C-alpha cells in the first residue's frame, strides 16, 4: 500500500519532513495537492496568491517528475478527496506538514480523527512551533523581544535532506486534474508584471536565498528600510507557500560563517534572522489568539470610530491619494503582488490614521493583492500599524508620509519608478508636489488635479482628527 503525501504550504521537495518520512516508510509515494477553498474558513486565497500557487504547483510537479514521480491535483473538500484517493489507490497512510490558521487547524483535527488510515503530521513551516513556546508564567508571549530571546535559547533543527534518485512510485497513478483546471490564473490579465518580479517554486526560492546571503544580507541592517534599493530577501511568498522553509534559511546563513564560529556572522545577518523571527512571532500570536484576523487583540479598539468611505478607500487601493510614497506603494502592490515592508507600514498607517478606515478593510485588500498574503503576518502587520495588536506601534504615533518619503526614498527613485507622472520632479518636491513652484511643476509636466491628484486629505488636519478619534475610545475606557 502507498503513502499519500498531502502537500499544502510546503511546496518543495527538500526539507519536507512529510515527504521524507513517506520515502523512509519504503512504500510507493503519491504526492497530492487539493484546492479546498471552503477548508480555509473566512480566508480562501486571494487572487494574487492564486497566481503564485499556480506557478509553484507547476514547479513542484516538475521537480517530482525529475524524480520519476508527479503531483496529483484535486479540488474539493479535503477529507472527501483524501478518502476517495485512499479508496482508489489502496493507500494506508497520509502524511502532511502542519499549518496554523484557526480554520485549518480545526479542519485538520477533524480530518485526522475521521481517516481510518495512519495520519501523521510534521513541522516544516516554522523554527519554533507555537504550541511549544510559553513564557515563564506559562502564557503565550505578547512582546517580540522576550519571545525571540527565548527562542534563541532553543536549538534550530537542520533541514531534512531528501537523497537523490527516484521517489518510489505506485504501479498506476490515480486520476488528476490538469493544473489549468484549478482555475488559479486570472481571467482578466492583471498579472503582467508578476512574472518579472518573482520566480515561484523551490528553485526560484533557493536562487533568491543564495543571491541574498552572498550579497544584500551584509548591509541588510542599514538598507532594509530603503524601498529604492534591493535591500531585502524578497522571500516572503516563497516562505508562505513553502517553496522554502525557515530551517533552510537558517542553515544558509550559518553556512556563510564558513566555520568561523561567529553566528550570526554580522549585524546584517542578525537583523535578517530576527525578521524571520517576526514571522515566527506572527504565527505564535495567530495560534494563541485565533480571533485576531477579524478582531483587535486589544479589545478597547473594538469601539474605535472607523470611517466608512468607499471613495477614499478606492483612491487608496488604486494609488491615487496624492501622497506620492503611498501611491507608489499601492501601485507596486498592484503591478507586482509585493510591496516593500517600510512602504507597507506607510500605506497601512495612512489608511488607518489619515483616512481612519479600519485596518480590516486594509487587511482584506492586502489579502487579495499580495502574493505573500499570509494570515499570521498580515494580521500582525495591520494590528501593529493600527496600534491594536501585540507589541504594536501606539496609534498616536502617526507617520508623516512626506517625511517618511524624504527619509527612506531620498532621491525619489522609488516614486519615480511607480508614479511615472511625477518622474521629472526634482527630489526635494517629489514627495510633496504641492509645495513645488508653478514653473517647476510646469517643466516637469505636472498639473495637480489633472496629471496627478491633489492630496486626498491634509496631513495636519488628518492627524488631529485621528487623535480626536483615539480620544473617544480612551474616554470610553
Ligand atoms: P525580508 O526583510 O527579507 O525578511 C525576511 C522574511 O522575514 C520575510 O520574507 C518574511 O517572511 C519575514 N518577515 C519580515 N518582516 C516581517 C514582519 N514584519 N512580519 C512578519 N514576517 C516578517 N508579510 C507576509 O509574509 N505576508 C503578509 O501578508 C504580510 N502583510 C503585511 C501587512 C502589513 C500592514 C505590514 C506592515 C507587513 C506585512 N508583512 C507581511 C510583513 C513584511 O512586510 C513582509 O514579510 C516583507 O516585506 C517581505 O519582504 P522580504 O521577503 O523581502 O522580507
């Protein structure tokens, strides 16, 4: 009898404990992927994620075929599909790697109990699984620094190696859908810029990691906040879909020490690993506070007087707020499915503070448009920005989008790239075109209100209104 390996967010061959265990079991291995939207609860994958998934599945199938195997594709309720496959193939075991979203945990638990074959799950996605980490009082951590300090006292496992050679295959393969039949690619081609920005799949992830550890990593501490340079790893979607695992990242950083014994080898590597730590923290929070994708962790924020304004929300989504750094970020997101972390913080802050539109509306938009949309990290990012999450930036600290632009995109190159209608403005005005003298605007071909919008709100007024809104929940407390 065969072993089914149920792939989910672990779309790789190496460092895949479920696959490795199935191979070790010594029976034929049947790799399966099931598209199960209902199993994701309120959070079925958004459009951009589906684009990534399509290409990542294609890459996984190719990698499996190079080992004499293949990926069986199905669609439907996971339990029913697995039971059908067990019947069709005579498999007597199902192995998979764990996920941590509340709806998925509940589904997997029920499914495990309902299968009458051996069902084993493994850890492939995290360095430190949430159920294994507690503070001294036995409670979950809610502040990053002590969380990460604690984690760093624990051992990180080595990646699981799958040796070369063919995977043991069944005599005959069960029926599979064609990849195209999953309908993951957009019907309207809005994905033109995606492929140029990323190469989904295991090979793409490994080459990205190699490039980063040999290059930008050393300067990461200084350059990670600069959206105008390629200063970060751009591994987030690879990590989300499991094209790569954090243990492989850890091992690759370790390998750069070349046996010097100094780990992490420099400040860049140390800060980079701590960002990978934020991803761990995000999963810790989601696991222990499963209501947070929908509701604030800090309950006083449940009464925050958010504004409903579909016109302003639309302007934000489309990158037409009149604040160049905000618009550049939102357009980068639309064009490539990814946005730089500093700019994510700026655009998120603009939505929840300058426009006072709820963080949930922002999180929903990111969910649909990010290729790396991840329930844990997206929830943490939005609640952090809105001041209502664990270890969050206080709501009263309001980013000034002009100063943020001048500081982190000092030459304006990032804005020039994504807001081309401002490209000919000199650096001193590119983050505040309304301050430019008429002749400067004219010679740059900019007419405010026509070629580029006037600011949607005035920074000072918006700031005052945000603080006044905050005061209402403070008073209510
Ligand atoms: P690097 O700087 O190279 O970092 C390496 C890895 O560490 C990343 O790939 C990512 O997995 C992890 N990481 C880095 N920063 C964070 C962070 N703040 N929180 C959690 N993990 C982090 N990240 C997502 O993966 N999915 C999301 O849906 C998501 N939504 C976000 C929403 C908001 C409002 C904000 C402010 C941040 C969000 N982030 C999200 C976190 C962060 O912006 C991205 O992980 C990062 O920009 C990815 O780029 P990178 O791979 O080059 O990161």
